[in-house]
């Protein structure tokens, strides 16, 4: 049976720009860009997982709002169930703890960055394509 991984991402907007982060060189899908977030651990809600991941990866605190995007994507070895939530940054700034880099980008600039396939689907939905 194929593995199914539940992943959550944060859509954090500031001054018309969205926060994206770059995966570390040693990670799966190295140096690709994504909405910050990570895996939901057993016993966690999506909201708890998202707040924990952002705290661990960047030392930021967020208020998790409503779900804006839900996509499923089949990678070669596993399936991803990916939900993106609108979040409000309540404590920053962004620190690079477990991310390689970060950018605040306008929606029309997102296509300049290379994203993993599941994230590309969510960005297409975000941009209404």
C-alpha cells in the first residue's frame, strides 16, 4: 500500500506579498521553493502542526485561519494530501533555522521560482488558473 502523507502549508500575506521558503540542499526536493509548513504528526490537528512547523523552521508565530487550498498529488513513492491555510504573522522576523532562504513575493512573481509539483498545483489554484 502506498504511503499517504498529510502536509500543511501557510499562506502568509504582508503588504500584498506572500512568504515562500527554500528547502535545504540536503532535503528531499532540495532547493525548491514552497509555502512554509510541513508534515502533520499523529494526534495533531492541521492547525497545531502548522504552528509547530513554522515555530521550528523559522521561529515565527502565526494565527492559523481558514483552509484556502486542498490538493492531492501522487509522487513516485508516496501520495501527498496537501492543505494550505491562510495565516497571520503574530511574531517574527523570519529566522533560517530549517529553511535555506525565504522571500516575500507578489503573486505575479511566483512563476519565477521553482516549486515541487504539489505546491505548483496549489499556486495555480491560488492564482485562479
